[in-house]
C-alpha cells in the first residue's frame, strides 16, 4: 500500500484492492477506498502484511491488470499469495 495518504493536490488518495476476494468477502477484489482504509481492513492488513501491496493507486490499475496474468511477475506472486490466505471463500 502506498505510504502516501494524500496526493500532491491535497486530495485524499484513491486506492483499489487488486487481490482476490478473501475472508468470506470481508475484503473484495476491486474495492475502492478514498483516503484512509476502514478499521476492519486495517486490522486485516496488519494481520496479513503482504496484503498491503495489493492496495494500489487507482491510476496503476491498468498496469497491474496487464502484469498479474504473467506467471512469475511480482503482481502474479502477490495475487497467488493472497489466494492462499483464504481467497474466494
């Protein structure tokens, strides 16, 4: 997850979760968050630190989607790791 809370314009950053839906839908693929994450999501990210890298700036979504299907890419590895943490259940 980007360490920036706000973009250079002073507006809250818009993040999208690009990992799989996990924890019985607690965290859903392609969910969009503006500004800070809800407390239940922060708790989940704290428990599963690697999930933090699956929150990206919405402007990076197209590039992530192009890379996630490339076997062995960092994006592909992050997605698969998240699947192992309870994806699609």
